[in-house]
C-alpha cells in the first residue's frame, strides 16, 4: 500500500487527486492532507480517507477543525510549522497543490526524504527551480509535472533524447478576454476575469489565465524543468484547449499531446507513473470537434509573456521577484485596489526596481527565496499604493 500526502487537498487539484484515490480503494494510505479555510471540506476528506493528520494553514481555524475531527483518530494541526511537519512524515508520493510561493518548503521536504513529488505548484520551479531539481537529485527523489502542459511535454518525451528537441510549444486557451477588443481590457471587472471559458479552476488561477500570467509562469517552469533554452520555448493560443503541448524534434516532426480539459489526466498520469492506467475522463470524438484553431499571443494584450522572457534571461532570483510581485498584484486586483492591466504594470515596475539588487544574484536557498519574495511584495505594495 503506497503512502501518500496531498498538500492543498481542498483546491481543485487536490479534490481531483482525491477523486482518483477514492476510485482506487485499498491502494493508498493517506498520511497528511492540508488546506486553507475550508476546514469543513478538509475534515470531511480526512475522515473519509482516514488520514493520519489534517492541517489548516490558518491557526485561527484550528478549533473548528479539531471540533469536526473530534472522536476520530485523525490529528488536527494548523499553521506553516504544522504543514512543514506534515511534509516530513514519510510517504512514497505527494501532491504539491498549495497555491503560490507557500508550496515550495513542503515540496522540498518531500523531496528530501527521497519520495515522488507530483508538482502542481508551478511557483516552486519559477522561484527556485535549481534548488528543487538539485534537492531531488541529491536525495533520490522524483519530480513529476502535473500542470497539463508540462505533463504533456513529459509524456511526449518518453523514450526520446532531449538533445533532439528543437522547440517546445505550450498552449493557452487565451482566457476570459481572448476575444475582447484591446481597448476594453482596462475596464475588465473581477467577475469577468473570474470566468474561464474552458477549465473549471480556482479564482486566482482563472484570473492568471485571463492575464496569461499563468502561461508566463509556465514558460519559466518549462525552462527550469526540461532545461530547454528560452528561445526554444513558445506559447500559442489554442482556444479549444485540447492540445496541451507540442514537442518539435530536429527531424521536423512534432508530437502533440491531445486530450480533454480535465486535470485528472495529468494527475492520474503522475499518480500511477510509470504505469498508464484507465482514467474517468472524456474520450474525444474528432469528427464532432471538427477543427483546432491557433493564434499567436499578442504581447500588447498579454505583457506577462514578455516579462517572463526577461526573467528567463536574467535568471537567479528574478523568478522569485516576478512571482512575489505577481501574487501581490493579483491580491490588489481582487481587492479592487488596481485595474486588470495594472497587474502587469506593477510586476514590471518591481522587476525594474529590483533588477540591480544584490539579493537577486544571491545563491538560491529557501531563505533567499523567502527574503526575495518578501522584498518583491513590499515593492509591489508600494507600487499599488501609488496607484490608489
């Protein structure tokens, strides 16, 4: 029986992961589940799956969680320290689905015990790619991508020599505003940005998809995970969201990964790897689909892509600056402090301000990433306050 933990179990990735675990009764022993303020769902998951421990990130939710778990054998805990302790509990496989930079430390802890880490937390590679990969190598851990695009690339490369790859193309739906006139974007509302045309996801990632900040993070993630030169990584708008990525080889061939917009495919591939098992996802009918369409992303509409390329060129801790500023700018948009287009402007301002800071060129460690993340958020806060 494989021991597993799910960090971020109450989000969409976590829930889909546990859906697959539920369908494989008797194969898995759940060690730890962590979540945020939805402690009712966290407790229900923990009781249903008989987890050893359930952890909420918020200490003020601990009493509620304890009450919901009273009379069971499930431990209740709260706070970042408790999440770190849960990540050190021995497992064979763990899902990293905590949103944002907070997902990095528990992921590192899992890799340090030589386990398999299924990585849905793209910020880990964006902020500390070399550290994550070095930790996996040093401790014999395995890192498997769960973003649909990177899972698609990973699958296309099975049996292939990475040195034969000429290009990697990751696709984007284009988000909620892909067909909007450019001049209308400045007035886009939170409700409009929170409705994805294809995928059912949380609010933050849905807004990131509308701005293509999500795809910007994935460009950086592609460079870090696969070791591909930035100029060989492309983004392409594909409104149907059926082709998740394409890999081009030196003989001119392209391998495309095609599937429905259902995260259970990428999750299931990582959960069962190296096997490929049957999954409860839609089977495509190409005659009904009719056609696939593509368009080049307009960087005037999606400046996040240009900023991502600057980050890839700069290297070092610039990814931590980019992500920290992006997370604070996203908070500002959700809170109504800034407009939709202001998010990219804030991130660019912070990147420009901190590009010469000696901290950006420091060695990448958990401490330097945390310090850089904090500094980027402080500078983003100043940029937001200047706009209010």
